[in-house]
């Protein structure tokens, strides 16, 4: 490996044998080194392959401002997420976590409380990611000697969601609000109380997560298959009326249209959910309030 740039005594930008740019990390790795020198590979503890110029720039800016230990902790968390789940995460999560660990530890040391207004929704809608974030909090405590708050843990869960779904943070916040509002619409329309442990609820929730991603995403690629929509018109008018209400809510709140195909999928999931909910009304007619 040849050094292209020295960030500090522990971190360098290098080219590997194939000519690809990587970041090599190791204690004292770059001491007395300069661009063009060979790296002592016995001192390399970790190599990161940054997948874009944007990520490289973000990494360069970050490494100048945080201790290398935070990067090491972030990498351990990324490895844990990959090991204990089927989630695909990469450089974006590493960079986001290292930055967040730095900020959260700074807040904890200063006694500044972390306000996370989305904590309840994060715990409800992203249970798997929040469980992983709890494990991450344990790693931070083990390595840095500080317990981060539950609010900070919730933000780590959001970073994991961002890394796996490819959403910007602002879009993810909108998605969470959209999911909660849609759940409220369905609950009111059918007078049901959700069993959050049921497979039907989990499937509906997962569908809404991807629905929000499709509707709010920059490409906004929605399904065009109208089979379920037409089935709803023929057999499930109450569920279709609910789906139409959801479409009107999305259009009015976010300025995005919902295709008939997407409404059809909503009909399908709503009917499964209502059928499985013991307290729900019959599916032939909508309940009155």
C-alpha cells in the first residue's frame, strides 16, 4: 500500500495493490510518514474502502475533528450490525456513527439532555433497529465508559435505518410521521386496536415503511399493477374507501399522489389486519363512530 495522504498519525489514505483508494487505520501507522511512502502493513488494524467521492470527503472532514477511537467504536458497531442481522450497511453508517458518537459523548459529558421527539415511534416502528442500537449503546459504554441516553440510542437506530433504506434523514422523519398518521386513519376507520406482536401488524408496518419510501423518495417509483385495487372495488369497499382516504391525506400533506396500484396494496394489508384483529368490525361495512 502506498500513502496518498496523511490525515494524522493513525489514519492515512492509501492505494491498494489494485489501485483502489482506501483508508488505513492503525495506532502510529503514519508516524514520520509522508505521501508516496509504503505502509507498514503489520501496523494496519483496519482498512475502509470508501465507495464514493462524497463519502471520502465526509470521512476526511470527520477524521480531522474526532479521536480515532470513535472511528474504531463505530466500526465495531457496524460489524455487530452485520453479524447479528441480515441488514446490508456500509460506509455511510460508519461515518454517521463515528460523527454521532462524538457528538453524543460530548453531550453526555456536558450533562446536556438529548431530546428525541421521535423516540416512541422509533421504538414502535423500527424494533429490530432499536434493539441493535441498544447493543451499540452497550459497545459504547464498554469502550468509552459512558452510557448514552435512550434518546441518543434512538438516533443510532435512525442511522441504521438510513443506512439500510437509503433515505435522507429528513425524508425518514417525514416517513415516520406518515406511518403514524396512516395507522391512525386505519384504526379510526375500523375501530381496531393493534396487536403489535401479530404477524399481520408487522407486515402492514413493513409495507408502510416501504410505501413511505416510495412515495417520498426522489424517484417516487410506485407500483402500477391495479389488480388488488380492482379487487377492492368489487369485494372490499370499506377498505378501498380507507385507502382512498390515505391517498387524499398523502396528497394534501406531502403533495404526492398515490397510484391506484399502491392503494390496492393498502387494501390488501388493511383487510388482512382487520380480519386478524379480534376487536375489529366485520369487513363488509365500515364501522360508524
